[in-house]
């Protein structure tokens, strides 16, 4: 049981590492938060349980492949050092390609399920009538952009500035 708990700990450390270091994973996560937020908080979209499960599955696939891609990239980097070997480059490119294929597939699934013009019109009307929530949405988008490009540690840095003791 102790080893099982340790293995979960290692897995969570790997996920945390990727969130901290991999911008593309943070992009995927932000889109997922907004998509699932709109699907669960408001009832703009008509989505069946099966469609919701499909969205979860394709989203998990993209996140999982992004984690595997990072693992492959780091392992190849350690194995070959600074030298760029053709097979090492091909391995890294193929792993990145797998993420791209999954992401394109997930977007296609999302478009098929979520292309509901009436839902988007209802969202627009809702936010016109609820300006404070629109402001909150815009603020979260700004925070998300900062999160994507600065990462978690970059977001915390301004608040943990060491003061000079001169």
C-alpha cells in the first residue's frame, strides 16, 4: 500500500512539473477549464451525458499525451546531451506530433458537439445582462493568459520579491 501511495505521489509530481514547465500544457488546461466551466456552471449548451463523457475522454487524451511528450523530450535530452542526433530529433518531433493529432481531434470533437449557435447567442445575451459576471470572465481570461505565459511560479514571483536589507 505504501508503494501505491508513493506512485501516486510521483505521478502528481510529474503533473506539477509539467504544469510549471510546459506552456502548451497550460494552454490545454486553460481551454479545458473554460469549456467545462461553461458546460457545468451554465446551461447554455445542450450536451448529453455521452457527449460530455466523450469531451472528458478526448480532453484527458490530450493532457496525457502532453505529459508523455514532455517525458520523451526530457529523456531524449538526457540521453543525447546537447548534440542534436537525427533519431533523437525524430523521437521528439513524433511525440509532439502525437499531441498535435490528439489536439486537432479534440477540437474537431468539440466543434461537432458544441457548435450550437443558439447557445452562443444565449451566452452573449446573458453577459449583456450580467455585466459584473462579464467583467469577472474578462479578468479570468487575463489571469489565464498570464498563467499560460508566466507559469505558476512566474505569477507568484511579484508577490514573493525579496527585499534588500541595505
